[in-house]
């Protein structure tokens, strides 16, 4: 917001208030917010997946890794400060990502208030049409995941000093419904990633037919690889490969 003086008045200047939109609220700014926050979340997902895969190295190695996470930054950072800083960054990134995506969606809808009478069913990908419900599933899963493996409230073992035992108890055969919910959430993440990576690659210039095909392939391979990296752990426990 800035102030200007209306020079058309002959004797007394008239103050006019002109509202200027913040750059971050512009469409370009919102897309930049989505890109930055999306990158932060993707990097976390990759790092978290690689950490999960350490469960195949045995209980001692996995427990050591889990305890090491609590000591990152020591002695510069006391206690579990690094984890809380990371959680804060992730929370801010998620909220900013949702805010930017919602604002852009509402603006797109307002720009076209009248729906087309005949809209092609093939317009838009399946991932784009299911982003809303996928987001709800992911949100519910994150809440459950925190109560299960972070606080231990919903975990059969619930011992923060035994993370390997917590994971094994969580995905035990008798708790197949947990594995099912976990799979559903990871698949929803995969759809989000596929759509997001494809959109990002198109924004970087892959807008020719050949470029779009390449972008779709890269996005699909990345999403499938990440989903596989996450799902291999619960199914390894479920089938007895990890026990």
C-alpha cells in the first residue's frame, strides 16, 4: 500500500490510497512458493525413504541410525533441536504449499465462472482430478504416522528406544489394516509427486509434444521408485522378511 497526492485539486491535495498486491501473492509468486516448498518436501521424502531402507541392515544398525537423528547438530544444538527445526520447516512448507495451491485453484475457477457445457473427460490427468482427496488421505496418514511411530501412542510397542521393534510391531501380519492404510497413503503421495514433477518439468520448458512425453516418463519413474522404496518396508515385515 502506498500514498499518493491527487494534484487535480486546486488548493488542497487529496490523498489517494492505492493498494498494491504483494509479489508473493501474484500468480508467479504463488507458483514460486509451490516450487520451493515442493522441493523441500520432495527432498525430505527421498531422505526419509533412504533412512527407512536401513531397516534391512538389522536392528542394531537401524536403532543406531534412529538415535543418531536425535543427535544431529550436537553439541552446537542441544537435545533434539535439529528434529524440531526440521519439523517446523516441514510444517511451514506443507501449509505454504496448501495455501498457494488453494489460492491458485480459486483464482483459476473465478477466472472461468461459467463451466463449459461439454467438457472432455480426458482433459486433465487422473492425478490432477484426485489431488483434493489424495491430500486429505495424506493429511490423515501424517497425523496417524506421528501418533504411531513418533510419539508411540498408537504403536503396540511404543518404546522410543527401540525404533526397529516399533516398526516390526506396526506392520505385523495381524495389523494388516495398518499396512493397507500405509499403502493407500503412499500411493496418494505417488500421484501427487507424478503430477507435481510433471508440472514442474513443463514449467522448465518441456512444452513440446516430445518434451511432455519425456516429462511424463521422468515423473512416472520417479513417483514409482519413491513409492516402491517406501512400500518395501511394510511388506517386508508383513511377509516375514524383516522380523
